[in-house]
C-alpha cells in the first residue's frame, strides 16, 4: 500500500488490516511508515514497512520483489501515494 505513512492511505491500510489483510506499508517517509505499522500492530493486525519513492521505477521494482519474496504473492495493490502540488 503506497503512501500509507499518513492520511487516507494510512486509514485505508488500517482498514485492510482490520479486515485480516497482511499489509505492506510502502512510503518514502520512514517515521510515518513505521508509525502506521505500529498502529496496525497495536490493533492486532499484521504489517511491515518497505521504503519506496514511487516516482522512481527502480524503487518500485525493488518493492514488488521484496513483497513477493516476503509474502509469495500480491493479492491487492493500493496506490495512495501522491505528489504535493500536482493537484493545482
């Protein structure tokens, strides 16, 4: 789940975890990403963090490889990452 260090994507990650998903929090913000993982785990969910800068294709490819190595498959992708200033 990209962009899950804050906002709507964090709330979505928490909801997925409450529904039983094993959530991979993927974000460029280490503190925010780890906080999301902590919140999910405190609520009894399963989560881990992978740092990624979504506009960088090589980092996205590494993220996907890491998830496949860790989980064996990807069932759902949620892109909550956004670049500030693009909505203007």
